[in-house]
C-alpha cells in the first residue's frame, strides 16, 4: 500500500496551490511581526531581511514551476484550469510586491546606521593619514639619500604585500551556503542552504569557483556564502573594504567602475551591507528583482531633459561664421535660385529592424513605452541631436521589439524605423550610439522614470578611415551606461566562456541584440539631404518638409532681405513655429497627411515648379499646423501618456476632417465655436539673431 501511494502522482497544480498558501502564511506572519514590533534592532532587521530573501526565492521558484505547467500535465481533468492558474500567478505577484515593499522599508531604516559606519571609517582613515603625514615630516628632516632608500624599500614592501594578498585571495577556504541556489546556465553549481563549499578561486565579478562534498565544481554567487570561521569573516570584510577603497579611487580618477552582473535576489544583501547609502529608485528596483541588473537610468533621456542642445530644433537653425557676418551652412546659389547643396562626410539612411531577447521587467512596474534613442557620438561626447523611435511588441513575444508596423493610412513618424543621418565631423571614432529604453511607472508609488535596457555603439569608419559597408548589422547590447564596460544586460545569459561550444552558441543566441541595416541613398534622397544642416538625425518620412523649411530660410535670410546688415525681426509664422513640430510628432504627422493630400491634386508641371511648391506648402502649413499649435482643445504634449496621446490624436483627426469638408481651415477659424490661445507678434516672428545667441549660450 505504501509503495502504491508513493507511486501515485500528485496533482501538479494542486500541489503548487498548496505551496502558494504556505508561502502566503509565511509572508503574512513576517508582515505582522514587523508591524507589531515597530522599530526593530539592527540584528532583527538583518534577520527579517534574510527571511525576505529566502521567501522571495521560494516565491520565484513556485512561480517558475507554475509558468512551465500545462494542462496536459494533470493526471485527471481539472475544471477552470486556466483561471485557477492565473489566480495563483496573481497571488504570487502580490506576495512578491509585499516582500519588495518590506525590503525597501527595512533598507531605508538601516541607512542611518550605514552612514554612521562610513563616517567612522572616514574619520579613521583621516587619522591614519595625519599620522603618516607626521611621520613623513620627521623623515624629511633627515638626509635626501636616506629618503630615497626608504622610498625604494617601501615600494618593494608594497609589491610584496600585493603579491601576498593576491596569493591569499587565490587560496582555498570553506564557506557555508546561507540560501538555496539553482544553476542558471552551464558552468554554475547548484547547492542547498547549509551546504559546505570549498572555494578554489575568487573572481572580482562576484562569481567564485567552488567545489562541493561530492567533488562537483562550478561557479557560485559570492553573496550566497558566509565563511565558516570568524577569522575568515574578518578576512572577507577586510577584502570588501579594500575593494570599496579601490572602487572609490577609480571613481575619483574617472575610471569605469564595474558593477555587479548577477540578477539574483541575493544582490539585495550586498546592497544593504556595502552600498545602501547610495540607493536610489533604480537601485531598489534592481535589488528587488523588478528589473534586470544591467538596467540603468537612461543617459540620453537625461541629456534631453537638460534643454535644447540635444534636440533637433537646435541643429535645424543655421550657423554663423566666426566673423558673425554670414551664414556658414546656408549659402545662396544664384544660378539655381535656391540654397546651395552641401555634401557631408556622413550622409546615409538607417533602418531599425527589431530588438530580440530584451529582458522583461517585473510586475511591480508598468511599462508605458518601449523605444530606441540614437545619436552621433565619438566615444566621448554626443555630437548631434538625440532621435527617438518608439517600438511595438506583441504580448505573446514580450522580449521582441519591432519598428515600422504596417498600418492603414499614414505611418506615425514616431514609429518609423527609417532614419537619416548627416554629420560632417572629422573624428576617426565617429559612430552611432543606440540606447534601448523604457518609460515606466511604479505601481506602488506612482513614480515615473526612464530606464536604459542596454546600449551599443556602431562605429561608422574602420581603422583606415574607410566607411563601413551598407548591410545589416546584428549588434549585441551591453548593460549599464555607455561609460561602463563589462556589464551584461541579462546576467543569466552572460557570455562567460564556460561549458562546451554548443552551450556558448546557445548563450550567444540568448543575448539581447539589435538588428539595424545601413542603406546607401538614392539620388533623390541624396539631393534632399544635401540641403539640410550638416549635422542632423531624423525620420526619413519628413525630410521633404525639412527641405521646404530650409528653402524658406534661404529665401527670407539671403534672397529677400533688403540689407544683409539688417537685424530686424522677420514676420514669418512658418520659420517661427516649424521647429516646434519636431517635438510634437503628432502635429508633424498632421502636416504630412495634409501635404500628401494636397500633393496628389497637383499636376506634373506644378510639381516641377519649385516656387509654386513652396507657395503651396505655405498655404497648407497655415491651414494645418498653425491652428493646431494655438488650439485650446489640443492638450499639451506629454511623453508616454497614453490618455494624453489619444486625446491629442482625436482632436487632430477631427480638425483634419473639418478641413477636408470645408476645403481649408478658414471657416473653422472664423467660427464662434473655435477657440484658440492668444499670441503676440513675437510668437509669429523669426528672430535669427536671437536664435544664434541662444545657440551660442
């Protein structure tokens, strides 16, 4: 009978539900214990923190097992199987969020203690430095020959100490596991809590080579281990303090600090003990497991928030020569009667294909937008405006991002993956910096933010200065920021060279990557881009509108001015307001749609007449863009707010419909129902000297 009971398979879903209820009871008990005792002692907080870690690991294991479970695994039919499974998943998500909030509260309570400890360490360091300075002064009173001898001896002693320390770090030692760990990939070693491991090699990235009692070897995370003896505890703490000192020295010298790359929840323990005083929102999300370890605050978004120097409207304005008496990149060609075309070192088209294997954030944050930001960079600084392309994705494939979806009608320029790139920089390291990002909102606090999901740099010239060929490039993403090196986006799929060649190939396929294609320009696109500023990145779908703007600039600033020394304000609503459209892509889409409808009605002879096209464009612009920019019905633009974007597009659609019915915007403007924002003459005039001063500032 006992043998038969042992062989009888248990219901997989029912067993996971029971396990989930057990975890819920443990979490509820931990939360009630925290509320009852109020302010806890430091030792008690550490104990609760450790229990949070263990419970979070158990919840993750139960959730992973539940996600892999299928209805076919059940030995008998189960009613409402999918509903029960979804209810259990929601319960586990709720437990995860409760543990995260508890860990965050404990982290904030522990911050003053960590700050006090760091202040004491700094005071001790200052005291030691003062003693060393006094000793140096006494020695300086002796002869210079003795100083040289003592300095040589001290250097030799330091080298010997460093060699001894490196030998001590490589020596083996026994450690005890403080939690269960399951191997994430080939080369990792699985162990249970309380198991004794022999460390044979200590790596600086936090993954140590260990050997268990059965003789199996593999990599293990350092944060899961504690020394078996007190002496080893002191040694490990000394090593940690020395590591912190080295990191601090590297940071002061401007070197790149290498952060942890493991994605396990045990990173919370390290963040609490070593870097708690530097915790911010992204650190909390990372250590809680809500986002992968390679995610960082978006670098390019922070540059955009600084102001106009990295926006397209800044690079769209003409530049003055050093003498301030002429325009450097806007010249008049008397033979053709228009502005002169100018070639640039880089003038190409780029297509964003897709992003693959991008890690998905946890349930504690809601993703509002997935996008790619790109700019020109020389490896040190940004050289152009920052262009943003929003990605689309399917719920069945959340790790795959795509661009330029097939839609009926006009494709929004924000979703268009075809971009143009122009630059006249002579830097040999010139390239394109891609940053994948998400806009998110925290479910618990409502806080909004921008995260970088990885970045990659595509150099446009080889070592001999020859441009790279126009083809499709499969670019593997790096984690962290563009100023960090050696950080993986998803450490569970890291490129560590362990295991067989097959495992390495499989690991490469799991790496986050971006597929882009460089294209050579056709003659028409090359002619249009040659009229644009020397440095600019934008969407290919509106290059013809940018060409009209530049031609109108040439007419107003070079052709129609009575005197080149005149600095009077120029009454021209198009020149004054067109740069705003680059920051309001939905209004730009409305202008594109209106111009396309108007262009279909033109004859071939009219399309070949440059002056007639410019005059027609002015009429379309005044009928479409100007009323929308001053409409009170149009809400202010807000990035990644779905309700605001939908409301704006509804207003724009209704306005375009009325224009088609009334054959222009004049009836709507004169209608008593139409309400528009007031404006003064300065908003409708173009002050090129003011733009130059603003650009110079």
